[in-house]
């Protein structure tokens, strides 16, 4: 699901409705804060899009991005 393109790790997640998408984002926010790695993300109705890169490393994909992506995948598994 995750793709690396243009120095970003990207993915889009789809949900049954806005409430589930927002609940997912809320749970991801706790993981991002715990990792001190905050995503570039957007939400339109039932879709959440991520563009991960590490700003401190020059806006390239690093292990920090892959760790957060793994956490995001774990959260998403609860909403399938």
C-alpha cells in the first residue's frame, strides 16, 4: 500500500464514512506524538492521505517514516 515517490512515503486509506476516518486519524495522532514524528496528511470525507518524510534529514524518507507507516498500518487494521 505504501509507495515511495519523490522523497515521500505515501499511502491513502479509505473508510466506510467520515466518523471512522476521523477516529483513525485521532488514534494515529497519538502514535505520531509518541514517536515525535508528525505526518503531512489530509482527509476528505472517508479518505485519509499520508505523505511522510523526515524534515530534519532534508525531507527524505528515513527509518522514522517507515516506523510511523508501520504504526499507521497497525491502526488501520482495526478499522477494516
